[in-house]
C-alpha cells in the first residue's frame, strides 16, 4: 500500500481538474479524503483506486 499523502492541489493535478472541483467533490463525499487540522489529505492509492473504479463504471454504462 502506498501511503503517499496528497494535498488538494496534488489530486487536482492528477485528475486534471481545478482545486475548487476537488474541494466540491470532498464536500459531497464523492472522493475519499480526511482532514489533518484544517487541511484535506488523500492517500495516493485510494485516489487511484477511486479513479479506476470511476473509469470502469463509465465504460460499463456505455
């Protein structure tokens, strides 16, 4: 398991979306995240698994 901790900016770069979009996804509970103090953090493997599951879901619906 990769315990690389990512910031909102890191995740935004990986997903090629704005940090504001990532924050919105966190607030909606759409992406796995946790807070450290007042900052959101993400575990790299969880974000990758989440993204892969979204791609699989999208492909199965077409």
